[in-house]
C-alpha cells in the first residue's frame, strides 16, 4: 500500500481527469440498493432523526428507503441532480455543492451521513471525508460505499478504472487503511451488490 496515493498499491494508475458523471432515473433506481437498505436498518436500530446524503443523485432511494423512517433529510449534489430533486420530491432540503471544493457549511450535526459510490469520482477524496467529518459528531454514524476493485477488476488490476468517471478504485484492505489513516473508526465493513449483473461494492459503517 502507498500512503502517498491514498493507500492504493504501488504503481496503481488513476484517471487524472475523470469524465463528468451524470445520473439517470434508471441508474438511480438500480444501483446501491443494498447500501440504502443498510442505511434504513441503521436508522431503525439507532433511532436516527436526521440524515445527510452527500452525493444524493436523484434521491430516489432516499425517497423509497429513508423518507418513511426519518423526516429530516438533506441531500447534496451537482446542480442537475438537485434540480431534479427540487422538481420531483416533496420532501427534503436539496443543496448544490461541488464536492471537490465544497462551499456549504452546516450549523448542525447529522445522526446519519451517507455517501454512496461518490469517493471514487473525486480527484481529491480527502475533500469528501473532511466534508463528512464537519457534519458529524462522535455519536453520528457514517456509511460510505465504493466499488471493491479486486472483485470487479481482478486482483492484478493496476488501473486506471474501466469506468472513465472513476478516478481510482480501492480494494477492501486499501480502503480500510485509508479511512483509518484519516481517523475514521470502522464499525462494520462488508461486501454488497453481489447479484449477477450488478456492480460489486464495499460498504463501511464508521464513526469519527
């Protein structure tokens, strides 16, 4: 592992300039379902009353899995996704921000923070982790998912990712080392989306 390259293996190659990512209704209904089902379980077990989704996309999974359980929902994403949320959802607070250089500051801490398959899109993933940390207290729970590179690409993959919108992809041990180095305390780390034809992702439940 290379601490100077976000704990990826030595000589791993990243995309220097990723292709812009644009969500679609079909993708928003298809991907990361298990991540949001897991988030719903955490809400029910811990009685979370506020949820922040960093990189919420079209928020269709928030509507399906989170809204029935929690009234305070805030989503952050690019302008096209937030335009969709404002036009299609009668719940939530929707905020435009650039997660590479975020400008939004919150005056509250959230019980649960979700960031599903966002970190792999960022040239500087520390910007996302710092954003999450500012919105969390010691009692907050944080769920971060990202593709598991070895299961998707093979253990010998040296990058860059096959998806041109991904800057880099971690395997499970690398991602755990990266989060721990950034002072996140991992409570659970599991593989999800093992269905045929679905992407294989790793999902981390952690605190600060």
